[in-house]
C-alpha cells in the first residue's frame, strides 16, 4: 500500500543512501515532446535535508534531464529508487529540479559547501526541491545480486582529461559537450556551456533522432504550428468585429434593427 509524504522521512534516509542506483524522469513542456527516463549508477547522490535531494549528472551521449530543467517554466522531475534485495520497496521523489553546471558559480559553491567529490566526467549537480515523496510495495520487482559498479565511463573521461592536460586540444570537455550535450532529442538547448561553445566554434550537434519524429524545430510551447495560425486568424476576426461594432453609433444600430424587423414582417 502506498504512503505519501511532503518531505523525506527520517526513517527512509538510511535505506535511500544504501542504494546502488536510481532512475530520473523528466519531460519537455510541449505535448509532442519525449518523456525521458535515465538510470544513474554509483554513490553520486545525497540528501541535504528533508526537502532537498541532489545527484551528480555525469557526462554521456544524452542531455535530456538538463535540457528539461533549463527550459523556462519547466523543472519537473521525479527520482525513483527500488529494492533488489531485502524487503520489497519503491521510493519516488517528486519536485522542481535545477541543474548547476560544471564551471558555474552555483556548481562550485555547492561542491565546496557539501564536500562533494567530483570526477572528470562530472557535468552538473542536479538539486531537487521536494514537494512529494511516496513509498510503495514493489512486490513484483525481482531479486538481483549486486556485483560491482562499472568503471567504463569514469575511466574514459579520466583518460580524456589527461590527454587534454597533455596538450591535445581536441580532447577538451567543452568540445565534447558541444557535440553531445548541445541539444536534447527534441532540439531543446542542453548544457549551456556546451551550447555556447558550439555556437562560438560552429559545431554541429550529434544527430539523435531519425524518421518523422526527428524535430525540424525545437518542440517548445513557443513553436508555431498550423493550429496556432488558425487560432490567431480567428482571434483577429473576433477582435476586428468587436472593433467595428464599437464604432457603430446608437442611431445606426436602431436603423439596422428597424430594417431587420420590417423584413421579418414582410414590410
């Protein structure tokens, strides 16, 4: 049976911090945008207080969560944990997320204040302002044995950073972010640092979607569609009619009404 809270209860904190992975869900505001779910492995998360949760966003080929959180008026996010051993349990955390990107004042301040250990692939710190927490059974989640964390991603970016420090300019993180973290699959701007670098150096983004659902323009609420044009035209007609009526004098209205009445009675 599900139980809901407005904050993270003290009773759930130890279990959350023992978990080996989490899932993050977000979506753009546009109705035809794509919902995204990302798995996150490793101890790169924490609880600041009962209303604040954070996790480290590591560099990868996608940038959906950051794109959605950067979108004006958005910020919706859900974080989920589930038990693969011991008693069954699923925890969901809903709230408004903010992405503090690597290289910004917010990122540096957060890392210093909360003593966060960063790694070469650290892209941003996602801070969630919690407004709801839910605990549910998870009776159908199977048992799995934890064997260890994969080190492939961390090893890749450690080598990349060393190569850059040794003089290989093409191995810079900015260039990597410009290519792979520039836009979301819906064409929304991703990592600001990567997007700005891409604009400055004319770097085309990684092509992510194919077929009819590949965006021709960013799928945002500001995108102009045929429906928007029709509604705008109808609104223009209504406004025009209202303005025309407002310019008609009372005598003119009475004459029109008299003629209509006469016509109705056959006069």
